[in-house]
C-alpha cells in the first residue's frame, strides 16, 4: 500500500509543473521540478534511503539538512543529502 | 568563465531566516556591502519555508501568523544590492591576519570558495531536539519540523496514520496540517501535565502582539477536538515498534517530572511517529569560530553568549536568532536588525551610521518580544534528563556511528574519572559521524551527567571543527577566492 501522498492544497491539481523523469536504482520514476530528491523518493514509496554498516534501514528524519539520514548517491556523488538536493530531469539516484 | 578575486564584503550573513534576512536588509539599507549564504534554495529559514517557485503558490502557510513574514520575503526577493547565495553551505570561519578580515568557507555542489568579510553574522537557527528511545532510528520516525516542512513547502504527506508525541507547541500546528491533508491522526501526546487555568491566564498576559500565533494554536486544538483526535497530557513516547519501518508506538503515562508510571503503557498503531520535544540551537559554526557558549536547556542547550547588541565573544562575529537562544521568529528578526545596526555603527559611512535612539528602539521591541517567548518557553520546556533516560541498552545513542546506550554506559562504568563529553566522543565514537554530534551530543551529556552526578554545564560540549558539515573533497580541491 502506498502510504505517502502528494497532496493538492487547492483541491484540484495544477499546483505542480510538468513532471520529469528521474532514475531510482535504475528504475524510471516521476518527479516534479521544485521537489527535493527526498520528496520524490518518499512519494515513490521508498521507506529505506540508506543502509547502515550494521545493515539497518534509515530514512529522512529532519528534512532540513541536519540528520544526514537521507543520504543517497546522486549522479555518482555519494553521501548527498536528498532533502537538500533538488530533482533534475534524468537525475540518477542510488539508494543503498 | 572569469572569476572576480578577493571580492570583499562588509558583512557576511549565514542563514536566511527571519534573523539573517532582517540583518541583511538593515545593513544594506545603511550602505554596507552584504552577502547572504543559506544552504536552502530560497529565503525564509525554517518558519517561512515556501513552496518552490516552480509550484503555483497556494494561499496559507505559517506566514499568516506573522504578518511581517510576507513583507520580509518580498523585500528579500526584490533586493539586488545583496549578494544572495542559496544552495550554499557555510562550513568554516577563519581569520586572515594579513587582510584583517574574516574568511568564510562555503561550498555549493562541487564548487568551494572563501568569502572575505569585515564582519560576520551567524544566524543559523535551530533544529528539532533529537530524542533517543527504543526504535527511534526506524524509517517513519520523523521530527515535527521535518513533517511540517514536507507538508508546507513540498505538499508531501509522509504517511497516512500518525502519532505525535512531544512537548513543543509546534506539535499542535503539525497535527492540524496533517488533519487538513486528510491524514488520520491517532493521537497527540504532550508530556507535561494538563495546564491549570491559572497557568493559562498567566500566559495570556504576554500575548498582545502575538494574537495571530495564539489563534493559530487555538484553532489547531479546536480542529483536533472536532476530528475526535485525543489530545493527551502527561503522556510520553516509550518506544517505536516495527521491523523495516514503524508500525506503532508505545506510549506511557508520566508524572510531573516525566517519570513513567508503571503499568500505563499503551500501544498505538501508526505508520509515522512525529517527535517534537523542543529545539536545539544550531551553534556549530559559531563555536567553530570560537564564540563562548552557556548551557541553557530551556533555550536550546548550549547557546552563544552575546552582549546587548548581539556581539559574541569573538571580535567581528555577531550572532542573531536561535543560536543565541530559541525564542521565535519575531525575536529572531529583531535581533538580526539590532546586530546590523551595531555593525553599521562602525562600518557604515559616517552619514549612514544609526544613532543610539535607533538601537534603543529595537532593544525595547526585543524586551517586549521576550515577554511572550519567555512564557512560551517556561510552559513547554523539555525535561532533558527524563528524555535521556528513555534509551534502553541497545538503543542507539549515536545514529551515524551506531553506538548503543549500553556501550556508552559501560565505558562510563569502567572509567569513573571521565568528566567531559569530548572524552566520551574519543573513546566511544559518539559524535564522529556525518551529523557531527548534532543528534547525540545532548543524550551523551545527560548520560554522563547521570553517571558522574555533575550538571551538564560542567561536562563541556563537543569541540566544533571545520568543516562543521561534511564537505566534498572535490569542492575543497576547487576552492577559489569567490563564488562564481
Ligand atoms: C523545522 C522547524 C520548524 C519551525 N516551525 C515553526 C512554526 O511553525 N512556528 C513558529 O513559531 N516557530 C517555528 N519554528 C521556530 C523557528 O525556528 C523560529 O521561530 C525562527 O525560524 C527562527 O529564525 P532564525 O532566523 O533564527 O532561524 P531559521 O529560520 O532556522 O533560519 C536559519 C537558516 O540558516 C540556514 N543554515 C544553518 N546552518 C547553515 C550553514 N552551515 N550553512 C548555510 N546555511 C545554514 C538554514 O538553512 C536556515 O535557513 C520552527 C523551527 C524549526 C527548526
Ligand atoms: S532528512 Fe535530515 S539531513 Fe536530510
């Protein structure tokens, strides 16, 4: 079940611009310019953003760049805070 | 591409929240050359975080509770005198003895630069107080600020059934936003006892000028009632359950000192657990610059010491807003303006220097804003000792380096002479990871305090070193004298 939801505060749609495609672990995924990578991943139903050395799953906590739990690899740059990074068309994201 | 070298500023501002914006606009109006650095992609800081420009703007948001917010953002967006550097992180403050200026190390994606300034204002705000309880590292446990900013600036609801636990008024606003978004809110639990009428009346005396905010909170409480959401007092988080993600929370009733009452545990199903027990001042950059700090748990932990015009103990460094004590947007904004006026007193051209009367007026307004924020603070102060006792043996204290409470307690048992948090850091690795101790320092300090019987302010704080946030080697390798 998809628990996370993009909401429409105006009731209708038309809030978001035309979507772009990003690739999450190789799979094409829809995102909207202006969204952060964390938003796009959460909206796509990701519960696990990274896996710790001991194998535990982690996901965003603070959404403001402080906790580093949302770190993923973006276009080859590991350790990128997804909550502070904006999506771009064709962006490649690796969750671990 | 050409680069301008050694571009000098009169004032460098870190943080584009109410404090930093207030300062930058005031200083620019006095003819100072100002640069503002913020790692977010737009002005506003935490409270006035806006939807991205690419979204059609809906009405509403926290700015309605603070009418000055809308105007502040409009002025900031329109001001072309100021060099705005968004998406840019400040990671270190250095001194250039030859040029008699401060140098701010900044990085943006893979580019790095040093900005030179005659004065520096640290306006880095605050972040949610992390609370280490069993299960707190599970995906689905989020801070109140995290959930709020996802909802109000990204229009994303990170779950469908929520439990909110804490002691901070922010929790009410988040619950309200969640209900409005169609989420199911299973309960909102405040750790403090239900306020007595006398207490509420005392609070109201401080309200004039903050009516918007009080109404917002009252409306939120009413909305909870209308939706039949239980608003509990004297109830605290005990644990989060789940395998790969949260599936529920165990709550426990507590006494006045937030001590659990045996046999009162309740399990509540939820896919997202929202934690809001307070805020910690974001002082890493100020501490790295050498600013003296004092421990004031109800104002955000270790906060930067300042004089009556927001000067820190370090020459050339001023601090405004929450790194100097958590007190709300209005206060932060006034403090930023006051710091800018004081800076302009020495750096502005003689005809543009502010008079004492201008500083007096802002200082009076600050005293008034304090009346409100002090009441709010007393009312919602977190009980740090009680929160630190939540960690069971295998609860991770340090999320980054995966150090458990048992490992820290063991070390303290074996080394009874240890009496500062940096020794715990060196031996146990708490605070050595990506977040640089932001998420474990206060829990470690409380555990050390419990073990030694000494108060937290005698146990020191983590040494803040550059870079205060991890920065890529590529951007350091490409370090240049200014941002392109
Ligand atoms: C998540 C969150 C939500 C909040 N919501 C509310 C609310 O709804 N209502 C309310 O009354 N109060 C709220 N508060 C309290 C709020 O912090 C203050 O009222 C007000 O925002 C403080 O203003 P400030 O300018 O001191 O800091 P902030 O507004 O926090 O601004 C600080 C800025 O500094 C930037 N920054 C920090 N470190 C660096 C660095 N190293 N490099 C570059 N940039 C950096 C941050 O990105 C941020 O934009 C909230 C606090 C938080 C943390
Ligand atoms: S969610 Fe905390 S750093 Fe991104």
